[in-house]
């Protein structure tokens, strides 16, 4: 039973590379205007940026229960894409999936650079997602004024209260796993600051090119853009994160460049 | 002391209805925490007795009435001549000696559900405030589909003048998990239910039940590879609904009726607040007619419809009807005669099925004596369809089988089925099929 499951998964992966990227791929996310929370918004933006960089066509569909439809993941479980018969959630699995399809960017990097880039990707994803979760769920004013009303808005009373409670509990549990639960906001800002510094240094390694690695985009560009842009453009009662990121002019410029190149153009 | 009983014994031919008698006193003893007014009704019939036969009948009625009140473990009746200064010659004194249920009653047992067996444990506090109020905590764990935990408070009003109507009110908190392996999803239902049930007697006896349910229904998946049409339903929703069910039952036996008609209808309106909206109605009927030599002809039918209301965005997948199965359309797997998405069966919006049976006793049943009464053999032909009431996409099967009666309530069937009309997407069972349940078509 168990082995046949693995076999079928293996078969599925083999099949994956045979079939090209379907025309009718759909990215599922929560409602952007009313419902989506900062960490989810950031990861959705990162995936969208990546897909656009790969020039893969996709349609965005908003639905209230996107999180529950998702096959699951490590952090936000969002967004997830449906490409043919496959359903994949979160940034890294989606990137791996696209690499299997053979239409990924960043293939030109040599192995050393690739490993290097992967490290940056996972650093950026972990630090920023945790910081976003922290500010959304641990900071009292942000939770009460923004997170709770937005998370609960798709559920009728009293289900919204139950959902808010369980989501907060699950998030706090996740923060505990990553040992972010008993940090102060200063610690969080310090972590974000360090991460921004590292990214700025990386960006300045190639000062003449707009991307992190030479003149072509890669995963790191997508994930950094997704999180940084979401942080600086989201209005929260506590703007500590945004202010921290804004201190790094080079990163803000980078965000504006990516936004202009991949998102404004399509509008 | 028990003068009349001795007379009866000695002269067996005495006509008891000619012995004048009347009841002067009724004692109900053994009431520890029950209030007196709760058992008052028991004495009412006794005082109406005018002869000794009535008196005996009425005291038996009083005994069974006290049992029904659900406060006594055991009731004994003692009839004695009236004593004391004001005693009249034909006066009698009745003592109903009851033994109250203990404060806490526990039970463990097995139960038969629709095509599954379940283990049930129950812990109850009967007669909580002395007027038949009871609280129970019930858990059941089933082999295949449903698990349930329920905290229920109920109170019957048999002690009022509406005793004939058997009114009962109940309130419960429940958590019910229903696994639909065939469609790879499960539905966890957490909520509360209020129920009011009453019998109406004119023009014929009907059992009504009006329920209000508010619950959180959370649909989640049981497998990795699930069709998107099912995945779309995931997540919690709040349902608020009223349910009205009515039963007309004139059968002579609930499991193997030889004659009589049973009709049952359950109607739901969901959408009083919450974000689930639908209207559904299910009607089940069966009629049996005795033929010669112990043979019984039976026709059963069931129809179910679920409809959108104007607030409906999507019909809940857990309320759809599954077509086929050993209890409805024999000759098909459970849900194996219904609509299919990407190879997975899902429920239909409407479904119907009918069954024609010819029941007969076990051959050589006189050899087995009493045991054979628990068995019947039958020939059946059943057909059904979904999403249309025409014969066009109808499925049908016929067969022969053996049925066993389980505790006057449930039935076990072992059938050899031959599907006659089936479609490529169906999951037919050509051969033996086993069914256990209490409501068959």
C-alpha cells in the first residue's frame, strides 16, 4: 500500500516532465482586497513574480477557502497552483514543479551559484515569513485591527471567532517551532534588518545589473520582491517592518524595478 | 391479605368483570428524588375502575406508564383491600412500589447503523431534577463511516394531559464525523440541535419532529489525489437549518412486515443565517401485502431532492445523495450507480429508487422452529436513477437473498445480485452482496 503510493508519486513526477505547462494553469489565493493577510500576500506575490519571470501563462482566481483547498505546506499553505492534474502549494514546491517541467529560470547558474542562491532564497523566505507572521499575530494592535477582521471576514458570526482563534493558535505554534514566539519586536526588527543587509550586499555584488545574479532574473529575485514589496505596500497600524525595509534604498529601488518590469507592464 | 387473588385461583371460572371494585387509595412508593406531581397521572385510570377486571388492567397500565416515565428501574404492583375506619367493603388500595434508577447509569453496546456496525458507550443521569429530565453523554465509534459524540438533555411531558401525544423536548450538543471514503472526503459536524417531537392522533397517527440545528461543518480531504470538484468544497462553513420529519407507520412489524404501509418524509431548509443554503426533501415509503402461503409482496420506494435557494452559492457536497448500495440499489457498490467526476463517485442532486420484493419464509422452516422466524428469503428487483426521473439513465438489478432479523429493529441481508442495466462509469456488484441496516428499499 505504502510503496504503491510512492510508486504512483514517482510516476506522477515522471509524467510531469513529459507534459508541457498547460495553458489553463490557475493560481488560487484568498480575496486580495478583503481577506488576504500580509504573509499570504507576500508569498502569493512571490509566486506570481516567479511565474511572470518564467513567462508562463496563468490565471489568478480568488476564493474564500483557498487555504483549505491547498494540499498543505510548511508555512502559509498559500498560494497553490493547479496545472493540469497537479496541485502544488507554496513557493519552493512550485519552483521545483516548474523546474521538472523544464521551463524554469535560473538554469544558467552553475551549481555553486545555484546552491548559493538556494541559501538566500530559504533565508529570505524564512526570515520574512516569520517576521510577517509575528507582526500579524503577536502584535496586539495589528492582530485586533487588521488580522482578525480580515481573517474572519469570510465567515459568518460566530464561526469567524472560532476561525480566528484556531488560526492564531496554529500560527503561534508555528512561530514556536521556529523559536520566534518569545522574541520582542526589537529582536524581530533586528533579524529583518540583518536579512535586508545581506540581500543588499548580494545585490551590490553586481552593481551594474538590476537583478541579484547578473542580468537575468532567478528565484531569489522573485521571493525577495514578493516579501519586500508586500511589506512596504501594506498599511498596518504598526509600520515597524515597512520602516525597516525602507531604510534600504537599494532594495526599494529593486522592488520598484521588478514591479515596473513585470506587473505594471501587464496592466 | 390478598383476598381477591385467592378467590381467583380457587374458582377459575369467576367472571372478574362482575366483581364490583373501586380504588380508594393509590400509593406510589420509592420516590426519592422524583416529585409527586410527576407520577400523579398513574393513578388517574385506576380510580375509574368499577370492577375487578378493570382494576387489574388499569394497574398493569399504571405499571407500564411508570416504566415509560423513565424514572424506575423496576415497578411492582400490590393490590390490597382497603383498611382503616373509612374503608368501604369493595374498596381496594393499590401500591405501586418502584425502585428508582441510580444517579448515574452507564452502558456499552453495539448498534446497527446504515450499512455499518458501531460501538456505543453511554453515560446518563436520569431524572435529574425529579420530573423526568435526563442528561446523557454518548459516544459511538463506527467501523466504516461515522463517529459521534453527543451530550443530550431531554425531557418528556408524559405526565401532562398530553400523554397520548407523547411530547418530548431535547437539546443536544454534538460532534459528528462522517467519512465518505468513496469520495475521499470527510465532514466534521460540530453544533447543537434542539428537537421537539409529538404524535398527532387524528385522523391517523403521525409522528412529527421539528428540529433546529446550528452547526459548523468542516469538509476535509482523505486522500492526496482528489478531483478538484471535491477539493473546492473544503473548509469550514456555518449551517443553520430547520428540519421537519413526519412518519406514518402502520406496519405490523418494522423488520419483516407482512402487511401495512410506512411513509417517512424528512424535509430540511438550510439558510437561516450561516453560509450554507439549500432545501432538501427525502421521502421513503414501503407497502406490504400478504399473499398465499406466508408469501408477502412488498413495494418500496425512495425519492430525494436537494435544491438551491436564492442564497445558495454552492450546494454542500455532504448533503448530496449517493446512489446505489446494498440498502438501496442492490447490485451496485455504495455510491456506485451515481455521477462520477474524474473517476470518483460523488453524490447527485436528485435520486430515486424502487424495489419490488417477494418475501417468503425459510423453506422447511418448521424444522428449525422458532429460529426460522428470524429468517426470510426474498426475490427482488430494484431500479433507480439520478438527476432525472425518466427511465433513460435508469440502473436496475435483480437477485435473490436471505435476510436475518436483528433485535426487532435491524436487518442483515445476504443477496446474490445480477445487475441488469448498468453504465460504464458504474461500480456494479455481480455476485454476493452484504447489507446491514434498518431502512431498506
